[in-house]
C-alpha cells in the first residue's frame, strides 16, 4: 500500500490525483485503484439540481433538448448567422445599445455554450464518474478548440467525441476530434478550399481569393499526434493541408445539406483537392476516406506514442515523470495497439505507486471545494434563462483562468504545476472559498467536512481554532492539503 507523510490519507490523495474528492453522500473507496479503473468506464448521465437555490438532494437528469446533436447545432449556428446579418441590416440606424440588445437576444436563442459550461460544472460538482471526467478534461485540453466560433458546437465535441472515444483507440479519437466542426472551425479549415476544386474554380472566376490553409494540418502533427520530434517538413504540412481541403465549411447551410458527406463528418467534396498527396513518404488519395487513413498512420507512429505517454504522465503523475513511468505507459500502448483504455488503466496503477507532487488545476480544486462542502454553488439548467444569467454560469472558471469556453492558445492549458502557483491564483481561491461557503446551499460545517474526510485530529483542531466557520472553511480548502497532491 502507498504511504505518505501528508495529513491527507493515501486514498484521498489518490482520489485528488486521478479524480475528485467525494461529496458527503458519496463513499470513500476501500480499493482505490480498482475503484479508479471501474470509474474510468462509467457512463453516468449528467445530474444536478435544476437550480443552485434548490436545496433538495434529488438530482435531475440534464434536459435532452440542451444536447440536441451536431446537426441541430449546425442549423442553429446557420440561423444565428442569418439573424445577426438581418438585425445589423434592419437596425443599422438604431442606437447601438438597442441593436446590441437585439443581437444578444438572438444569440442566446441559438447558442448553447452557456448550458454546455453549466453541464460540465454539474458533472464536476455532482458526478460520481470523476475519474472519467478528469481524463475527459485532459483530452479536451489536448484537442483544444479555443475561440468563440468553435464554442457553439464544442459541447457536442466534449460529450460525443472526447468522452465517447477516449477509452478506445487513439486512432479513432484523433479522427473524431479532427473531423468535429469545432476543430475545423477553430483552426480555420473551413477556409481550406482547393484552388483546383469545383468550388475553388468558381470562386476564382468571381474574383474571390481562394487557397489552402495549413493551420489544422500543422497542429494535427505538432500538437495532436507525433510532435516535431517526428522530423516532418514544411512540405509534409503543405501536403496534409491539401488532404484536409474540403473538410468543413464556414457555415454549413442546411439548405445545401446534400453537399455534406454528413453532419458528423462535414466533408464537402466540391471544395476538396483532387489527386494524390505525399505525407511522411506515403501516398494518400482523394476523398473523405484519405483523412481516416492519415490519422490512423499518425496514431501508429512511435513518436506519437512517446509524446502522448509523456504528456499523460506529466498531467497525472509528475512534472518530471521518470522513464519507469513513461516506459510502462508506452509498453501498455504497444501491447494494446494504441488502446487508450489500457494506457489509462496502467496510468491509474502507476498513480498509486509513483505519483509525485502536483498542483491541481484551479477547476479541479473548485470542484473539490464544492463537493466536500455538500454545496450546489454552480447554476442549474433552470437558472440559465437569458444571456445575462448564462454569462454568470461561465464566470467561475473564467475568473479562475481555466474555462474551456474561453479563448486560449492551441496547446491548451499548462500541465506544469508552476504555471498555477502565484499570489494572484491564491487570492482567487480565497475569494472563491468564501463565495462557496456563503452561497452554497445545504453545506456541511467545517467540522463535519473534516470528519467526513478523516482529517487527523491535530489538523482538525488547528483548522477549527482559526475563528468563524467561514474562516475555518477557507483555511481548510486554501492550503497544501486541498490544492496539491503529495508524493
């Protein structure tokens, strides 16, 4: 059994490393590693109180209409584009404030990202599948979609591409993430139109600019698969851009749906590049099947395996993962032919025996803070009735600097602990600890929380001597005990 000098038990330390701390109504596992492996494969529905003011313990399923599927989201995006253009034209002489109010009203009608953000927080606050969530967050960060155009469909990407495929083969996950509309729009592949395609020729005849965009081609190799260690060239990137031409369209017009291969695989042949492409010495043909072949080949590369196993270890195990850890993960990858479920299982075993000190992401710290307090805190689906309240749903993670629904760089949020250590981050956590205690309904007292978690009596006495209950709660959650996992 793993031992630690921390006042936190080895089991709680492990739960913080690979999952989240339990709510008062949840149990602490007796066999942490087997608990974590089973938890990895749970497929729980999202449950939450309908409102943050609902003090009942009866949770409700997240409404199905708030997860309508990718085609409905694309139709919504098209309607929002149409509504925006219409409002701007009809109200071009109206006062700016009136025009903006109408735009905000129309946007909220078609935009689900407020609900997507609230749904992720509901999972974090109430879900019993916390290990699955933590790995989902890792892969959603790996396949970053970090701008506002991408956010309209990003909730679908998380639910139906990342969570649905993260324990299957990496080849499938890479393909599913690459072909999702959020990724295609974020990295501007929607403007990647072959000059030799039917659509490209028509655009040139009309005097419009047309050409390849290599953003996605570059990132799929640099950040998503093999990394620059593969030694690919600019020619390889250019050829990959040619292969990716036709994937996505700036606004997938439902009136022209016959041009899509499908909403799930938004390939528009009339924008694609004909002929063969040569990438890393291999020839690929034309059509939508070429991308599946390309992503499968990228997933099979040795450098892809090395890069991703190191990155997993960096996030969950240590800022300086040992060769013992990375070799074990690579071995699991090879033996399973890139099955991420087997790689994740091996990582969960190693996290019990080889885990080093790691500072938690602020989001995971906040989820833990809400969970152990028995609080609601986050907004429920009935709280989000207009754009203003929707913005409040996104506020906590925005203020903590780690919202998946805010703009960021293509390499995602940092994995190294040092990036999350600063006086500013500490101040934010103190403020949030106070807010959770002050606004969260049905909370446990600091004494009850520490009893539930088995905090040693000496530490319990020290925390309970700090003053008022709010100060005791803040002292408990804003310190090393709650902000980091120990070796």
